């Protein structure tokens, strides 16, 4: 914190990380490069292990599938869908929720749509996190060279 305030930087997570450690301000040490984009990791989970859906009073209402993988895809995989025709025709990229009959649900920044497993291509296996890049705000004041 003392490095961040001594150099006049704003309060962001990335600038806090840059300011960690010893800097000799009188000797001319300074932070010279600032990130334009930072990686953001969001915990999305790996699905549910529960194999029944309870009713209102807690008794099992229906049984879920015992397998988590359907047609080569697992819930949480990052996929690209090329839909050839219909209302949702086009190319979509997002996180997939698998269904046993092969009509998977694809969540994109634009919304959710149903896609056949034939139209999907795997980009990244789901590891329990969702990754995105976010633009980092530039420092409010230029660093002081004292």
C-alpha cells in the first residue's frame, strides 16, 4: 500500500499487485509499465453430484443421469457452435450444459440457446473456472519520480 500511495496510483487489484515488494523511491525505482488488459477468473463449479431432484418436502422427485459426460461434452466445457440454419443460425461461443438426449444448452454473453451436439466443437475442457480478459483502467495520475 505504501508503494501505491507513494507513486500516486489508483486503487485496483492489478495496481496493488504491481506495488508489492520493496521499491527504493529515493534511488529512482518506479513502476514503468502498466497492464492494459488483465485476466479475470470466475469460479463456475464442476456441476452437481446429486443424482436426485428433491420435491418440496425433500423426498426424491426424479432421478438424474448417473454419467456427467454426454456425447463427449461435460457441463462447463467451452465450445464453439456453428448452427447452419434456423432462428439461431450463426457461430456462437460459450459454456455448455449437457443433456442426455444430445440437445445441449449453450450459454453465451448474448443469451442461452439449445444446440445439437453435432454442431459443437470443443475449445477448452471445463476446469471449474470461466476465463475472460478485462480492460484495466489506466492510472489516474502519472507516477511520481521523486
